[in-house]
């Protein structure tokens, strides 16, 4: 004897537990942030802009916004090269040292050797690329950890900076105009001034955003950072990819050295100590995973802007520099914590 079929009444079905619904929502948010890593940094940037504009009516002034962009131009450029390396699950502690050394080499080539501006610029670009290649060879050829390699070259490059510069600053007035031209005005919209340096930085970000998203090289970079052994078994030349990443990063740092001279109107060996940590901070706040394989260079630009907006807004509010650093450090810890949570989606 069979039991008669009855339609189930929706009212007698058990309702999802509140904890289950919250867990489902949290998982969806994690998946969205995993597939669109730039959304989190963008939200932080927008909230920071709104908050500081409400606290101080000078914050949204065109001249102040232009100042924020100018202040982050060099760090955003260095962080672009750092992003390429972090995407492969590496780290570059020598980024700032290469940038400063390249700026000193360009200036000294022009002043001491009498090279024209374009030739001095080529010297800096070639030597910056060579420094990146050196790091890449040590990482790929000898299989040394990137942290150890760049920690060693950090000391070497800073020492060479002191030797080449004779511990003296080269004034912009003593150099060819081309070497400091990046600090000049490229576009003026009322009180907003866009410098050539900022324009070059934005161009580099756009170029590498395209290369990473629309070329085979970009896909190989992500694959190498996501799982190097799996990428190798799939036919990706992971060694060549890593070497190309360090080469590209070295070239970008050299451009950063050129932008640095335009920003300071000089070439000083006494700057750049904080550039390494600042570049890593921009990368982390921009949503790039320190474990590799996930992130966007546009996110890094947003991360650099977050740091610039935070420092500028706190400075306008009269907050001490010490507390500005504390606020940025807390943001980094939160960003890394969020990254850990997003990575659980994959498992």
C-alpha cells in the first residue's frame, strides 16, 4: 500500500538559521572581493575622501587634490614595479634603493661626464634594468628566496649610491633640463595642476594594466604566482617569466628615479629610506595578495592614493605625523587580514 502524495506546505519547511544566512552572505562578499579585488580599496578611498571633505572644507580644493596626486606619483610608480613581483609571490626590498641610485647615476652622468640629458636618462634606464635583472638571476638561477636576495642588494645599492654621489646632492640647476622636466606642468584645469611626472605614472599604470589583463605574458605572471609548479607542468616557462618580471620592475624603478628628480628638483642620496615600505603598503592596500596570483595594478594606484589621501587629510586636521603612521599601519593590518579571509574562498 502506497502513501498518497501530498504537496509540501512551504510554511512547514524549516527556515534557514540566522547564523547560516550570515555565513552565506559573508561567503558571497568574499567571492566578490576575490574576483574583483579592486572593489575593497575603492570603497576605502571613497569613504576616506568623503570623511576628510566633511571634516575640512579645504580638502576638496583642486590645488589640494593636485598636491595629493603629485605626492603619490613616485611611490605609485615604485609600487607598480613592486606589484609585478608580489604577483609572482615575491617581494622586493631593494625597490627604493634602485630608484634613488638611478636618480643619482643620471645626475652624475650629466654633471661629471658631461652627457646630454637624453643620454644620461638612457644610462639610468639601462642600469636600473640591469639591477632588476641581477635580482631576477639570483632568484631564478640560484633559486634564492626573493626576500633574502633583495635584502642583500638593498644594502649594496644604497652603499653604491653613497659612493657614486660622494654623499652630495646634485642641484637641478646644475643638471640638463630634461632630467627635472617631469616636475613641470603638463595640464592646468583651474587650480588643479597635472605634472608630466603624474602623467607618465598614469601612462605606465595603463600600459601594465593592459599587459597583465590582455596578453599571454600577463596570464603567465598570474599563473606563476598562483601555483608555480602547476604553471610549470602546464608548459609555462616560470623561470623566464620571473626574470622578465624583475627586468620590468628594474626599468620601472629607473623611471621612478627620473620622476623623483623632477619632484625634488635635485638628485639626493639621502632620500628613499621609506620607499620600500611605502611601496609595499600601496600594493597591500590596493588588494594585491602577498601570496601571489591575485591583484591589479589599478588597485595599487588606488592603494597609493589611499595613503596620500590619509596623510593629507590627517595633516590638514593637525594630526601629528606619528599618529599618521599609526593609522596607515592599522590599515595595512586590516588589509592583510581581509586578504587571509578572501583566500579561504579558494579552499
